[in-house]
C-alpha cells in the first residue's frame, strides 16, 4: 500500500503520514486509530509493537528507519 493510499484511507494528509513514518511527527491516538483501521489491524498491535520499537506493518526496528 502506498503512502498516498494509506493517507487517503485514514483521512490523513500524505505529508503528515510521511512525517510519522520518518519519526519527525508524533501522531495522536486518534490518528493512530485511523491508521490501524485503514491497515485492518487492531490498535493494540500498534501499541504493543511500540513497546518493542518495531513497525507493526513491516517489522523493522525503529533505528533501521532513521
């Protein structure tokens, strides 16, 4: 799924979503819930993976993305 498609499905601007992906934006819980819904995953997956600093979609470590 492209950034543009995910942003559209989550009703988030693509530039803002790109900032989240790059770690320069801090999304609210509402934005995280919208992204989880758009991805078809439970918000608990997003929160649980945050404890391990891994991406719930691709599984990469947060330090690998920076």
